C-alpha cells in the first residue's frame, strides 16, 4: 500500500462517494476507482458496496477504515514532530471563498512580511470541513460565518451584506431592489445543507420570519457549481456581497430592501489548546 492510496481510501469513506472524493482529490473517477480496486486486491477483501446515494463501507471496510485512521493519526503526529524538531512552521487556514478570499489576500501579504519563515497553506472548505479540520487538528485557523462548536474559539472580523443574485432576464432584474415579498414562490438555489448548515439556518430563518414560501430548487457543494446553475436559469440565490466580483454578464446582483441580517465573518482557532505562537501572530494580525 502506498501512502496516497491510504488517503484515497479514507477520502472515499468520509465523502460517501467516488465522484465527491475524486473532486476533492483532484483525480478522475476512473483513476480513483482503479486505486481503490488495487487496495482491495492487495488486502484481499471488498471495501465498499454501492448504495442509493453513493458507496458505503462493507463490514471489512469498516474495520479497515478504523485501523487506517489510526495509521493516519500516527503519520500526522510524526509529521508535526518532524516539522517542530526541524524548525519548520506551517500555518494551515481553511476559509469560505465567497466570504474571505479578498480579506485573506491582504492579511497573508502582511503576515508574510512579518513571518517569512512560516509555510502557509490555504484550503477552500465548507462549514462542516472547518469543524472537522479544527477538531482533528488538520487546520490551525478557519475564516467564515461563525457557527456554534465548543472546539472553536471565534473572533469577529467584519460583517457582509447579502444580496439577491439572478440570471439576466429574470423578472426581478427589472427592480432596483428586492423586498421579501418579491421572493415568494421564487425557485431558490442554496449551498448544501450538509456542508453549510449555518447558511441554511440563516436563509430559512429569514424566509420564516417574513412569511416567504421557500421553494428550494437545488443544493450545491461550492460557489462555482451554484453560479453555473444561476447562469443556466435554474433559480435565484441569496449570497454575500463579496461574491459580486465573481459574477459575469449573465448574472445580476440586487440589494435586499428589508431585513435579512448581514453575515458575521469571524476567524476561529481551537479552543482546547493554546495556539502556537505563529498561529497567534496570524490571529492577532487578522483581528487588527
């Protein structure tokens, strides 16, 4: 078994599907399927069985997953020890691209001037991946909409208004601004409720408060797939103002005239231990 095959196996098991895992890993589905088959042949048992929504672990696959997670934790700890003893410092930041890309560009530019010896890696992640990344020690800091989790200590950064994004030619584009009653019965495109639970809670709370009938027409795992659905005319979306710079001539952004709360963007670090000094320096700089 190669180490990359270990990562492939764990990613498929945790994502619940070959297509999702292939996208995360930057592989084609046939290539990933071939790697999993090679593992099954090497170990001598079947790891996955197909289900209605993707794949799930077999009984022997469950045992394999449990044991390989132990191996992964040992490898991760060994890597951290090597970095520490060799004086290598690595800052790992997970972020919501629709909310934090421009902010992070500025902060990282300044941080690099102060700490050029620190290696920085950025990870475009969902809310759920932020939670697991902090809990598993795979991320040092996360930037996005604050959500309740006892493992994360949050520090507020800034607020972002939300806007209505429509395809060109949609009836709402005739308006200068959109009210809540204009949204009633409109087909709504949303980020995935599994990956972005706080986003769902914010949007649906607003619809409930205003008495709007929410007709969810699709869920998407990231910004680009949601924007593609918008361009195709599948519905409208409520997104942060920060996303406007990503829109093209096929989409229109309109302000909301009544009452949807601004999104609170915060930076979070692990609450269960004190951050390393270079992580604390990044946190301090981000909050300035």
